[in-house]
């Protein structure tokens, strides 16, 4: 859970999603994207590529157009699917953007 915690440290409004957890380090965790009542600008994908496909489907359904794939969370197939859905995406490591702690 280092990535969302690092983003929170940098002032981002982060909504964590994991169907198996209710809380991470005192932060609420949602079961799915559609449980979040606020507008979501970007989904930061930190799951394996097979799970990422369902994340892309839900994002598209909710009108979320921007996806940030962390290393190891995508394959060529995943990116092709994101293209097919018309989603914007970045493939990069958040630590390269935010810097190490």
C-alpha cells in the first residue's frame, strides 16, 4: 500500500479500492470504484494485468477516462483494451513522478 500512501503524503485525494479490505492505515477502502461518491479524475492501477481489465471496464462505465498503470500492472493486451475503450493512459512509476521518500 506504499503507492496510495505516498500519493496521500503529496496531498492527493486518494480513494483506495480493494474488495477484501475495509481500511488501510486508518483510510477507508472501497469495494469497487462505483462505491465512491466523489468524482474520480484518474485511476491508478496497482493490480495484476488480468484484474486490470475489469478495472478498465468499470472506469469506462463510470466515465473515468484517465488511467495510470504502475509497472507490472499491464501487458500489451491490457493497453490495447484501454485503447479500444478510448481511455487515456500513462505507463510509469509513481515514484519517478513524486520522488522517493
